[in-house]
């Protein structure tokens, strides 16, 4: 099942306190970027975030779910009403992720 554009719009609105958010459609789902880094995505109308230290600390009781068959488990973000919390969550998750490595040609 693909995610709906309406759910994407809702999540993006909730993440709007952060000015470093972008997304990309991919095979019926949406990849979410913060500060140019992939932090998670929208899969089957669920907002999932990578399993990084800060996300686990901010959501200690989070449920692990598979975004799709064969993928690594991610954390389900179910507190979508608190925009301040979401800003802290996604920005700290982006800070936990390594910078993009440039490939040599």
C-alpha cells in the first residue's frame, strides 16, 4: 500500500518548525530529509525515523516497525501533535547521522 499525499502534507506541516526539511517520493512512499540527511520516511501512512541514539532517548517506548519487507526496523513516531518535540527529534536525529561521504571518481 502506498502512502497518501494527504498524509505526507500533514507530516510536513507538523515538521514545519524546522526549516531544513525536504522529501523525495520513492516507489509510492516518501523519504524525509533533515539537514540534507535521510532521517526516515513515510511508509504505508506511518512516519518512521531511523534507529539512532537521540531518537531512542527521546522516544524510549517507541515501537519498532519495518518500513517494507527486507528493510531494517525503524522507530514509529506516533506523537505527531507536538511540533516542538518533532523539531527536536528530527534535528537531533540528523545530528546523530554521519555527514555524507563524497565518492571519488
